């Protein structure tokens, strides 16, 4: 269980840094996955908000995995 939480924390951390610093990677991920969640206007308008939320989720999951 701790391993799953740790993997999720890493995934959210990567998403957080992607949204905050490397928008091009998120747009490429959007083109590859073609999901409804990652539409271009959402990335452009809410990138900092989503990045901060992903960062907080990853920190919370790291805390759970390490102190669980």
C-alpha cells in the first residue's frame, strides 16, 4: 500500500512541476493521451492553480507513505 501511495505521490509531483515549469510537456501529453481533462484552454488559464494542487497532493501522499 505504501508503494502505491509513493508512486501516486511521484506522479502528482511530476504533474505539478510540469504544470508549473514545462507547459510544453503537458501539451504533448495532452496530444498523446487525448483526454477531456487536459484541454488547451484549461492548461493555459489554470496552470498555476492545477500545479499547486498537484504539488499539495504529492506532498500529502509522500507524508502518508513515509509516516503511514
